[in-house]
């Protein structure tokens, strides 16, 4: 089973059925706008203490990504989904985890007028190799069918048992919140927003001129290496910080350390 699923970027991916409907969102707090986009199998309710803290002095726009939560019936391509997030959020700082971070890389490249600042947690700009993308398409299709075959609850048991999430404390798994998803929506997300369907954005990273913060858990070797490469490609406006002892879900494994990294950056990048 693959690691936290990664996502496509062009507007012509297979099977797009976007009808243009808006994504489900929730607003909290007051202040500068901060748009949060979650990872695969999560919903907008899965930010926990991170959202609680940021809402004390920001207006949060919490988004259910296509195929998830209240947006379960949305079937856009990845580029269309990124555009929907931008429509929901408007000009703002955007913060995304894993799949959500990949949506935001696509949005930042396409609509830099909307993305004033960008925070990415365990994200990537796609797979550079066509062979890797083809293999990932096949793997995501198998995973989507497996999800439909066994149902949501058993799939979540398997998903949360992956080594990728070994450091995630049980209260921060938000299993009840994840059960608000449905199997069909998540399967569509795998098929339409999987890394194999994505046109890689590595060569577009130098075009990002807004301040960018990349956050990874120090124990997440794969995405820490990706973040280092992304930081070099983006240039001097990019900063990479690691959370000691944390893995892929660094913001939920150690929320205090995450806040300590993000809050000074939000002030300095204002």
C-alpha cells in the first residue's frame, strides 16, 4: 500500500466529472485569512489543536477537499480541485498537509495572486518519471478498488496502521472524523488526485515568489529529502524546518513544536 497519496495537476486528467459546485468549508476566528487543506482520508475537522491555536488570531477557512467530508460528491480533476480551493479561500495564506499541500502547490503555481504565503507539511510537487507515474496510477487504482471492496472502516484501520503514521497518537488520528467520509468519495480522490495522474511541477517551483515554509518531521526521511529539494528549487523565499522526533503527520504528532515553527514564520513573512 502506498504512502499518503499524492496528487495531479493538469485540467485534463482521466474521468473528470466536475460540475462546478463549491467545496464544503467552515470559517473560524478573526484576523488575517488562513486557508487549511487536509490530507487523504481526513476532513476539515482533523486539524485539532493546530486549528484551535491559529483561530485565536486568524480567520480560518477550513476546506473539505474534493471527495472528502462535505465535498464527497465533488469529482473534479486535480487542477479543477485546486481552482475550487482558490475560489473558496480567496487571497490568503494557504496551509496544506500532504495531499492538501500538493493541491496548494498547484494553486500557487496557477494563481499566485491568491496565494500570499504558502505553508506545506509533508508535500511534494509530483513524480518526475513517467514510469513512476504509470506505476502509481496502477497502484492507486488497485487501492481504490480495495477500498470499495472492503468498505471505509476496515480501510481506515489498514490506512492508519501504515508505518507512515506510526508516530500519530490515537487521539490525533481523528478516526471518528475520518468516518464522515465515504468509500466512493475517497476512491474518486485516489483515481483523480493520485500522484500518478499528476503532471509534475518541479520545473515550476522557481516561479513561486511568495514566502514558502516547508515543514517535515525529522523521522520522515522521504518527505524531508523532498522538502530539501523543493527549498533549493524555489530559492531564497523558501524555508524548510524539521520537527524533531516527528514523522509524516508532524503537525499532529507534536502540535506544540509545529506551532513554535509556524507562528514566528507567519509574523516574519507578513
